[in-house]
C-alpha cells in the first residue's frame, strides 16, 4: 500500500509547554477527520508546525517532541522560530495572501521581507519532507501557507503523485494580478499533479490567471505544463456528518439550559464566526438593525445569538474589529432592547463542537451565515447536519463557497442589508413542511459527500490524473536519460546543435522586448560556440534584424531567421536568402488581419520581411479561440490556390511561403560536415521540420508535451538550459 503524506501549516496535534512539561493536544476538526484515515492507515505521516516556537524549546525538547509525535501520532514536526511565524504566517500569509484572496485589496501588505521569509519557510517544509519521502509515496499539500512547496517537491521527486488543495477562495485574475509574486505562486502550485478548490468559480479563476500570466491553455480543466498533465478541479469539502447528526444530547451545560428556559416563546437566530473581517459581522449587525426597523412585528419575538471565536487578537486590525462589533451590538440592544427583551446575545468565546451542536445548533430556528467572502464555510453544513429533526432554516450569502452546494437554503447578497432582512423574514416565516422538504435534500447530500468521501475522492482523482498523464506521455524525458545524452556529447568529435529560440531557450513572449536574451543564455551560447567541436545554430521564426541585434555579437553563432528564409554565417558576417518568395500577397491579406485585430483586444500583428504573424497571447482565451477559427477559415479561402501556408504556433498564427521552413535550413547545416552528434530542440509545430531532419541516432527534443515526431521531451526552456549547462561543464 502506498504511503500518504499530508503536509499543512499546522499539525493535527498542538504542543504546549506548561511549567516545563510538554503537553500534546489533538485537534478535532473537519480536515483532521478527513485526513486521519488516509495517512494513518497507509502508514504515512502528517508534516506541519506543532504550534510552539523554537525559543520555547531546548534541543532535548525538540528531540522528545519529534519522537513522541512520530511514534504516537504519526506526525513529523517542522520547527519555526517566533520571527518566522510572525513574518511567514502573521505576515505574508495573513497580511498579503489572506486579504487579497478574499478581495480585501486595501488590506493587502506587499512586504518583500515577509515574502523572503515565506519562501524560506516553504523551503524548510521541503527539507523536512525531502528527508522522509519515498518513491511510491503520495503527497497532499494543503492551503495558502505552502503554495511554493509543490514545485519544490516535484522538481526533486518528479515521479511522486502530488496533490494540492486550497481551502480559501482563489480570486479573479483582476485581483490576483495585483500580487507582486504572482508568477512564482502559480508555478509553485503547478508542481502538483492535481489542484483542488472548493468551487468551480475558484477553478475558473485559477485557470484564467494561469492562462493570462503564464500563457497555459486548459482543455476541460487539464493543463499541459512542462512534461506532464495537470488536472484542476472542484472538490467541495464535506463534514463529519455522523458526528454532528449523532452528538451526545446529554452534554448540555446548565447555563445553556437556563438560557433555553428563558427564551420561551422566542424564535432564535444563530451566527457562529471567527473574528475576521471577511465574515461580514458588522454588516450583518447593521442588516439586523434594519430588519427590526423594517419589520417591527418581530421585536420581542426573536433573539439573535452571536458567537465569535477569538482569532488573531494580537493583530491591531482584529482588535479594532472586535471593538467595532461590540459597539454595534450595544447600539442595537440600546435602541431596541426592553427590560424583558435583549435582541442580541453576544458570546466572545470558543465552544467545543459538541457544545455548539446540543446547545445552539439544535435550538436555532435560523442559522445566519453571511460572510463577505468565504472559501467554503463548514458551519453552514454543520448546522444542517445537527438538525436531525429537519427543522430550522439556513440563510446563506452567495459569496460563501457552500452556497454552490446548499442551494435549498435561503441565499442572499451579503452586501444587501434589505435582502438579508428579507431572507431572515422568509426563513422565520417558512412553513414547517417546506423546511423539512428542503432540509431532507440537504441531509442526503451532506451524508453522502462527507469529509471522508471528499478525501478519498481527491486521492482517487490524483491516481487517475497521474495514470492518464503517464499513458499519454509516450515521449522519453531526456532529463531521465541525461547520462546517455551527456556521454554522447562528451564522446563526439563533431557536434551540431540546432536550437529554436522562443520557448526553447527563453520563455515565449510575443512582445519583442520581453523576449530579449538574458545574460545567462548569451553566456551559455558563447561557451558552446567557443568549443571547436561545436556548430551551434539558432533557428527561429523571428525577423533577421531582431536576431542579429540580440545574438549577432556571439562569435561563431549561426543564425536562421524567418523560419529558414535567411541564414547568417559568422565567418562572413552577413545574411543570405535561401529563396526569393513573392511578397505581393501581403497587401491583400494584411487588411483582413488588421480588421480582425481591431476586434480582438490584446492581439498584435508582427510584420516580417516575408511573413505576417498574428499574436494573440494577450487576448481573452475564449474570444481568441473563436476568432482564430474564423480568421483561419477566411485566410484559407484566400490562400488555398497559392504557395502561402498558415502555421499555428504558440499563440501565434503565421502566414508565409510554404516552400520556406526550418527543416530546409536544418538539413543545409547537417549536410555541411561529417557530424557524429546531432541535437535539435524546439517547442511548437514549426519545429517539427527540425526534428524530421535529425538522424535516427541523434537527439530530437520537444519542449513540453504535445503531438510530435521528436524522440525525446523536456519539461521547459529552463530544463533546456540545464542541459546546455551540462554541455558547457564538459569543456573542450
């Protein structure tokens, strides 16, 4: 049986040190319940921070904690200093990611120091994981605190089945793009084989950001990234249904029993939240105040119990929120309360889940859950599961992730006070038969899709995703056979390297300035050309003047521009045209392309000497897909009787003379000498001609996945650079 390794910010066991004695307190929550069977039964581990800072522990304490956690709880601790906790958790996680992902952009703090500590802590989690991970292990990383970790693990353990789940919302592209380190976060998450969210809205937002920021298109929620397929899907987290449905009814506390007797004749409303600005607590109180104003018949007929669990009280903004809530509650009670009736009862404390079930959930006529933004909100599900009499009614904001599942509830807009009031009235007045009918349906759904099912379903889909990727990817990764490649290179006397540029040596970008070669790639090419055994050729679709401007100063480097139309020889330092194509067609086709570009925001036309290229990387994906199909049909009807071909590359549609291609140029160079090592690398359809020109005992390499005639694959242009570094390390 494969081991399952769970990784999250916190362990399901909290360690405390009281009077010099270490204490271990197990958490009892939804995630703990869902994960316990997965990692314990498989002999796996749960990796995370035990909740106590380094400064409180001696070396002997750490050794004892590690031994106790591993042997008794199957947990492995990641020890963090108080400074790391402050900057990583309270800093970047809760002052940058948390507000931004919940759409509170004005509260987001972009501290570079906090970002550096966030990276360092993710690295620390990786080092602990790396020390125990096995080849057959399944790894499941959780939540926004560890968004860089999947990539770290995948790069060191490429064959490991790796999942990631985000328990908070993923924001729209327009919000996510505000994050300074957005690409790093996305690439970190894309280390996973399966990426899970609570709702399809979050899936859509993630895929939109990946498409717009990294240029990766999805096909039915599946991405091709580097050398594998990645699945992105929704897995709405369930609860431990049986625990809430069968809670011990004899555990009611005396003061709560007294409270129930005191509320005779009143309908009760209940809210349970952590102290957090995303929960919309002040807004909810204002809505209740307006409810009592608009519907005075409910005065002295309802009571609202507000339970707020202390959270992050050490942060100033949360202390201010508590004061705001307290003042708002006092205002409502002062305005509407009487000697016999207080409209709002306020509990600023934590209760156990059993206390909540038997003393609050089961006695509330209405559960009011109106977060301004919430990843899921399990409280809403817990309330339904606790009402085994199918009584009560849930009023839920549409911006809670749970709203996508619990649509039998009364759904309201959390920012519309009148709508919340109307929703309350509807829930309070709803006939008993209708409540029972709605709640029976909700119970069936929650019972079937509980937290254990959620965890098992995610792991099942992870297996399927990895198996699918393995079966489809029939190319051999050259990185896995790098010894063979490096040995062939080392033992060769005459080598030729035929390299595409965009997407192969640098990240592809349709904007010329953004695709300029950086210092590293120029240094690598320079070192390769200095070796007398090497012939290095850049074969690109780029214009010749651009290539010469970028790479012409590298001694001994051959350049091919315009997909093989122009060849630059360093010996003569001049360009030679391989054929003389007709250019008259451009005046006919250009106005048609320009007409479409005017209707495609983000598109641009690149005019080369003997070709036209329509770039649409910056366009909205669905619009571009439809328009490009229409453009191709139009252009094909215009050019079908000519030698003009239409080639579709990486977010580019290019028209050129079909008699000119990269393969012709590749064959020209291969035939010039008696080579005994051949390497051709490229990333899109236009490079297939290069692959066809490489002899069978050579190395044709496709960057990323896709249908290809290449014999080998590489994950990315970064991987190609690693290969070139190995070549330069060999020396002359």
